[in-house]
C-alpha cells in the first residue's frame, strides 16, 4: 500500500515542526545524545508527521466508515507525551477513543534497528494497562514514486521548491517534487511482538550494531588464509577492537561456505564465499541469503561513526522485523480493530 503526499500535507507538517521548535527550542536526541537545531528539528518532525498522515490515509481507505484524527498537539518542553499518534476516531458522526494504541514511526532506508526506549515501552504499557497486544508500532518509509536517480528525496527541499520563486526556486530543482513522494508501509508489530522478539541493549555495555554484515565485493580469496567453520557456525570475531556480543548469538550456515582472512598492516578483513547458495540465520539479526560463487565481506561490529547508546532500548533488527511482520494483513487488522 502507498499514499502520495500532497502540498497541504507538507505545509501542515512544516507548520507543526516550526511551532514545536519555538515551543521547545533546540533539544537533544534521547538515543544519540546529539543536539538538534531548527534544521534538524524540521527534518525529524516533518518526516515523522508525513508518514503519520500517509498511514492514516491508507487505514481510512481500508475502512471508509472511520476518520482517524492525528495528534498535532504541541507539548511543552519537559512533558512526556503519553497519547497515541491517533487520538480520536470519528465513526458515524460520533467521536470516540481509539480501541488500539498506534505509534507510527518514520523508517529510514539506513535504519538497522527498530523498537522503543525503555521509557517509551513502559509509558505505552502503562497507558494500555499491560495489554501489549492492543499497542501497535507501524513503520512506514518515504520513497520516490518515480525513482529519479539525479534527484534527492528531502521533504524540506520539496517544500522550499514550492515555497520559493524566480531564481531562488532553481536552487531546489534537484529535489524530488511533490506529487512524486510516497509513504509506504514497511512493517507492523505489536508491543507483544517486540517483547517476544526484541533484544535489550544497554548503554556502556552495548552499541548500535551493524546488521548489513555481508557486503558483496570483488575479491579473489583463493590465496588468502582459510578459517575453519566448526559445526556450520561462523566464528565470533573481534572487530575494530570490539568483541562479538554474546547476546547476538550464533550465525548458523546452511549450505557449503568457506571463510577467509586477509591480513592488513594494522587490521584484518574477513570474507565468506559459498560453493553453493548459502543461508546464514541468526535469532537476533535475521536471515541472510548468499549466492553461489560470490564473495562477501563479513563486516560485523558497531554501526556508523558514533555507535554509542545513550539510553536502554528494546530493539528488533529491521531485517528480522520485515521477515516476521511485513504483511499487508496487519493493516487490515488495525483498520478493523481501531
């Protein structure tokens, strides 16, 4: 399912982001600890609100008897919002409280993990009185409907494209325009699903770990040192000075594969090559499919330049979440139950 964003949608999102910035001022991300100025706040809030609008529009299409009302309230700095993203349902002309708690999230293509902070989980659990099956996390992404490789998808850029005139408008021609930006569902899971399938990560003990751990490369491995795969399990290697976390568990290989080590001056690089098609399964990360005869760089470790966590989180890898909870049937379920 998809929804194409309109000019009115985007203007509403920008208006909300600017108002929330002036209400709260600059803030700090609860996960990364990084400061967020006006530009970052606009980028963060506009994307989030845009996917909320898109998801609600899709849910209303599935059940035309219901109008879902989103929360566009501006909460004062320091106040923790406990309301769901959909705060009212209008049905047959009568407003009522939703029967489900919906938390709608903006999923980015570079996201490795999804889930909640400990604080967020406890807040929703308290609001729903412990009934975790009534609370849904809906992840949706912003995508280019027509796939223009020479243009960049950025909602602020799209807004400035229509908000500026004359020579200034030319500055923003390289952004994907309105009418070509869609909201698409990535996956839907309940808090019960997250509790049963998620993994808890703790600051100063864990990091944001990489999940895209097999990257196809052009590398000859025949003359490299081969590492034995004992029991069909990839060895737990140290990477960039970080030890392999026990909570991630084994990487189990189905099929015939070999692992190789390339010794560099100050580091080591590892590669995997399958003599058959190979499936690598992990309870936390999900499932990887490697093609026969191709070489993959094995790149497990902390993700990004600043992998440090600044709060305890309950996360599920995006790969595993898509495998388990990517079906459209959940949208039908939500539209009926809410």
